[in-house]
């Protein structure tokens, strides 16, 4: 009995060690973006999905490809365009005359890691093809339900809405993304290293898998065991309640967003090798959780991020 417990503990520690190696490997490819890389892993561990909002060419695709590579998962990139159809994502049933039946041909959504590139260039009808899969891990096609692989992680990129040919994502779709962030331009030191070192595509080709899909599922289960104190739950509730005061935002965070905040905070604590959540964990993920869900009340000139930071300063830490 004791040997079984020790073996399990060693296995958990080994997985966590390889998780940190995986994060370091992605940081070595996507230079100068340690915080965003940690949030991407946090989102994966919390069983969420990630939205990256930025201009083209700053490393969004590289991040998705590198993360998929280090966790040893199937990876598909779907380029969203105005003429993309839901069937191009989900798949289609084709009639086989010799069998006198329809045969389902799965689309690219049947992969463990999906990059939905420039998701807001597709029409709302096509965007909605992702909704059921992101929410329930399954898709329904012609009244037949098909389970998606596990783990299932969607990373979507979104161009700024002032670019030509973009369609705003509806609130129901935005709420399916656990976290969002902007990569931004690299700092001068990171950009110089990008200019003088090996091409990132070559580094990706040599990057090896450090985890397996089963490891990822076990790590996700480990995150759910991270302790959350009553005081910490009080703090989370106070933050949620403050967002619902109309002096800050048009609409506050929903109970579903509160559950997502708890999962993300646990994942960040686990990533930092702690078995309990701190208020700093909550504050660190709160901006990424709220920036795509919250719109400042009319009359405010601040961005959602600036408004969120001001709100965080108003709510006392227990």
C-alpha cells in the first residue's frame, strides 16, 4: 500500500517536472513572452480555451505550434476566411453507394490542439461551429453526436476589429474562451536575438514532446486538487460582485466566469508548484479572464485592461 502511494507521488512529481521543461522549451522559441506562455499553459491545465488578440506576425501561430509539439498532441491549424463553411471545420457525411449508407468524414476540429487562425475573419455562422465543441467536447452533425479527442484545446487568434474584413465575435463565443491576452511586439533584446539566431521554424522541427496527452489529462486532474481557502473564495466573490456594479462595466462577470477564474487560479498555483491558491494567483489571471468579457461603461475612455487594474485596486485582499 505504502509503495503504491510513493509510486504515485513520484509519478506526479515527474509529470510536474516535465511540465516545467515543456514551458521552458516554449519560452526558448517564443522569446521574451514568459508571462503569456505561462498563461497559455495555465489555460490548458484549467481545461479552457485561449484567445490571442493581436496584429499578424508577432508569434501567435508559433506559440500554438510549439505548445502542441511539447505536449505531444495532434495539431490542426484552421485558417478562417469569409468563405469558410461550418462543414469545413466539423466534417461532412458522404453517401457511399456500395454500402447504401452515409459515411462521416471528420473535419479538422477532431484534433487535440486546434489553432483557429484569424477566427474573426469568418462569418458568425462559421464561428458558431466551434461553440459546442469548446463547451462540451463534442459536436452534433445531422443529429448524430461525435465525441472530440481529449484533451481538447482551442487557441484562436483574432485580428484587431478595425482591420478590413473582420466580424466581431458574439458574447456567447467570447465567453467560451477562458483567457485572452495580446502578445505584443518583442522588447529590443528579444527582437535582436530573433534576428541573429536560428529560424523559429527550424527550432520547432527539433522540439521534442516532453508530455503525452495522458500526462496532460493527469495534470489537469492534479490542478483540481489545489486547495482554496474560504478567505480566497470570499475574495473571488468580491471581485465578481464588483464587476457587476454598473459604474465599471456594461455587464458584470457571470457565475460561469467565476468558475473559470477559480480553475485558472488553481492551474497557476499548480504551475508555480504550490498546493494552495493565493490572491496574487487570482489577480494574475483576472485580467486575462476579464479583458474579453468586460466592456467599460459608456463614457469611460480607459481600455478594459486599465479598468480591470483599477477595479483590482479597489477590492481589498483578505
